[in-house]
C-alpha cells in the first residue's frame, strides 16, 4: 500500500499542485476511506483488504494539507487543541470500538498546526533532527524488529525479572534508533 501511494504520487502531483480548493480536496480524499470506515462498512480488524485505499486516502489528505500550509493558509486549530482532539478521539475509538478513522482528520490538522509553529516545543535542534530521522525509523524498524526477534527472541525473557525485560526492550529500542540514524545519514 505504501509503495502504491508513492508510485501514484508522481502521476497525481500535477493535479494536486493545480487543485483550486485544496481544503475541499483534503476532505474528499480523506473521506474515500474514512466515511465507509466510520460508517462500519470497513472493520478495524481486517486492514489488509483496504490498505491501498486507506494509505492512498491518507497520503492524498496529507498532500492537500501541505498545499494549504505552503500557501500560508492558517491552520483552523492550534496544535494543543488538535492534539487534545486527536488524543480524545483515539481514546474514544478504543473505548467504544469505533474505527480509528474518526481521529485521523485531527492528526493531520495537528501536523499542519505544528508545522506553522516552528518556534514551539518541537522547533529546537533535537526535535527537528528526530523528525528528520523519523522517516528512516519508519522504513527500518519493522525489518529490524523481525531480525532482533529471530536473533534474540523476546519470549525467552517472559519469566525474567522486570529489569531484565526492560533491558531487552531498551536494547531493542537502542538498536532500532541507531539503525534509523544510520540509514538517515
């Protein structure tokens, strides 16, 4: 699904750039997946059947939100409120067994708002660097988790002390972080 979205993007980029009402297109593209998901037609537990539609929908939503940001359209919510709304909806989705798509619009708005507030808490050198490395983390963590679990299975430590289990988790996290930073550089 990720590859499909990346391969689709160059074909759609000219239309995204020329779109006259990116806010409307952002809502339309997100609704391609979110509307049937929130209506209960797409179950949360079986994402593979719908992965291409979900990823493409969210990918295009992000592209249109970027267009709004790039054209200096002000974000409708401050990051704090978008973060609270997305967190609250995520918790409500978990508690009431709603589809997580209810929260996705607010996560997009949260990212848009954070991009506007570069002098905020995420504007320092360390958060910016972590943001730059995050794509490498996204692309490498799954493969590394599989490799680590085969070389050093977490199941071996189920009956170990809490300190031993936390140490294993820490080593996993450190190796994944180092691999992400290495892939970035």
